[in-house]
C-alpha cells in the first residue's frame, strides 16, 4: 500500500477502502493514525515547498499494526 500511495504514475487510491471526512478529506480505512489538518502557510524552497499545518482532528486506531520503512525496506517491531 505504501508503494502504491507514493506512486506518481497510477491512481494511488485504486483498490483501497476509503471514506471521506466531514471536511472532505479522503481517509484510508483502517489507518493506524489519521491527522486532519489545515494549511497555515506554504513557502517555496527550491524544488520543494515548506508547508506548515494546523492539526484539526486526530484519530488513533489502537488495533492497527505499525508500519515501519527503514533502510530501503519494510520492518517489524520486535516484541
């Protein structure tokens, strides 16, 4: 799912279960964490942008397993 969502060449949400928040944000069902934010400011920085966000709502799914990407691969936490 992470590789699919980071793609620039395909429909990133194809086949994923999603819902829409009251504010219109697309949410991935079953996500471990959902942060719904509002853009406060956006500043150009070379070929990137620095975006400052204000968190408006937080939802935590305590049953979701963490997803860790490190060293060019996905990892699991040891118990």
